[in-house]
C-alpha cells in the first residue's frame, strides 16, 4: 500500500498543464467549410498520407491531410512567420515547407522537423469532423445541447 501511495504522489506531482504556444501573428478567423471527398480535387484525401491545399478558409488557406482515415485540417500559414507573400506553406509529401525560411513541418503532428528551433511554434490545427464522404472544418467546436 505504501508503494501505491508513493506512485500516486509521483504521478500527481509530475502532471503539468501543457499549453501549446501559438504564433501571436496568426489571428483566430471564424470560418466553417464542408468538403465532399467524392469530388476529384479531393481524391488524394481518400488515401492514407494524401494531402490537399485549399485556398479558402483560415488565414492563408488550409492544408488537409489523411492520417489513418482521419482528416487533419492545418492552417496553411507558416507557423513562425508574420503573414506575408511568402508565408503560404507548400505540400511536400507528408510534410509542408515554409517558403520564407525553408522550415519543414510534419503533416501528421504539425511539429517542426527542420529549421530554427529557437522560439518555434507548431502548425495551427483546426477542428475537422469526417462523416461519410464529407468533412466539416472550422476553427471552433459546436457544443451539442
């Protein structure tokens, strides 16, 4: 029993609040978008590892990524840049590249893979919900009554 209490104390004391640090230049913009996965322009999203750029929604558009049949919706703005002409990221396989500083990010996690790690931010993830062949994307989660 003594060991259980010690283990419990260690687990409680090791817990900390994990806040995700976000680029202060990337504002929260209200939007909601629904896409139909049956349309040819979204065909890549029907396969694991497929990615598509959409120029509407978010600040600089959206990068959608299929990870184990779950669609992730990432902000297309470079996470560590002020929005500018070079700050729209481009898809490169299962990564994105920021044209401003050539930093690479994982589409599976949103984390920086290569580039300057000092004061770096992860990619901004939006809410997405897949229901059959449609995906609803927004920057807020609706509460059910």
